[in-house]
C-alpha cells in the first residue's frame, strides 16, 4: 500500500475509533466518520466496503491487543 493511501486509511480508522467510542455503533455514520477524518465518502469506500467492515477491523485489533497482554 502506498504511503498516502496508508495515511488515509489510518486517519479513517482513528476517526472511526473516536466516533464508535463516543456514539456507539448505531449512532455512528459513515458521513460522521468522513467528516471527522476530513475525507470524502469515496475515500472511505475505497478503503472499506462498509461501516461494519471497519468496525470489525477495529474489534479485531482490540481483541489482538488483549491476547497479546495475556
């Protein structure tokens, strides 16, 4: 993945993490994630197929962190 693309993906995931933590899954929207990340919906959908896919990625990262702590 190119550096710029990786940076955009990282920005989106960080914004999504903040949105999910503050609002919960149901109240978080792709539009809200994009607004916080400063990216277009096109950029979002270039990196992720859906809000669910992004949420699952964050959940897997979180679970991996828990496993590594044990």
